[in-house]
């Protein structure tokens, strides 16, 4: 990853580098919801920005080059979190660490290399930056495919916490840290009335019915889920 740094970097121990591995992850279902099952998230990452406010030393800001996108990532349930990249940040006590993820259109020419090829037939994948795939269980017991498709113009802001939930973080040079950028669709739909999913408009392709929740389909549901999703994404850091 090519990083562009801003700010003055002191020539002392506060500038000693810390190794960081950045991953994408799907949050676990801790909500008790048993009528929706998510199994995959497709995301095309265009640019990453980092904001770090340190207790001592200069604050740290960087961003990747916008014209060098990272690619398409598949976040699968019960699979290892895919690694975006590895880089260094200066050590120190951070009172705040925030990540900004900007997506781009998912290239449908590559989609089938990462995901189930037949799913490409249901929605126009290159209209979106994030596609969350799952199944919804209706009240009558039948199941239907569910796609939550997020516009590529949306930006995800993620505050960083340790595994205990603290946001003041101490990073020491010579150690390696893993950071999971976590998207949790279960939490995003936690307070959405089930009746809205039950009565959502459906589409059909080759006699297979599915629900698309996007800015073009089921727009009210999309706005409510998007609001929750953007307010519940987070980054989790732990020492390797």
C-alpha cells in the first residue's frame, strides 16, 4: 500500500514504526435474529484513509492513492477475514483511531472469480460498492434470497477499539497488530421491523425469487438499513 502522510513526524521514539495488518470481517450474529442468515459480503475498496490522534507527538493522517484501488474482497461467514494490506504507523498512545473506507463499483468481470457465479444473474453487481448476500426466512417457513446492495458513493467511517471495547490504544514498536474492519449486517437489521422484510418487494429471475434492498429497490428499507450499517461499523485491534 502506498501511503501519503501529513503532519510533522518527530525524529525520536514516537516515530518508531508499528506493524499493522488490515483485514475485512463480517460481524457475528449476537442479536438473536434467527430469520435472516448472511453468508457473504462483496466489497470493492477504492481508497483507505486513517486518522490517529496521539496523546504525545504529532497526530497521524494518511491515505492511500485514490487511483490505485485495492480490489474486490469476499468476506465469507466462518472463513478467515481477508487481508487488505500491511503497513506501518508510528507507535504511541492513541486517544482516537479512525478509518475511512471508500468503495468503488464492483467489476462484474471479476465478480464470478470471487463469488457464486449464478448470483451475478440476479442483480447488476457493477452498480454497487458493497453487496451483502443472505437468505430471509418468511413467517410461513419458506426462504428467499436476500441482497443488500450499497451504492459505491457511500463512505464507511470506523472507530477503533480493542477487544475490551476501549478506544484509547497503546501501540508499541516491535510488535504486530491485526485490525479487523468489521461490517455487521445482523446489527444493521436488528431494529428493523420484520414486517418490512416480510412485505418487501421481490424480483424474479429464471423462476427464482429474491429480495433486493438498494437505492433502486425497497428504497425505504435501504435507507434505514444503510443508516444502521454506517453507524455500527467498527474496527477491532488486537496484538498478533
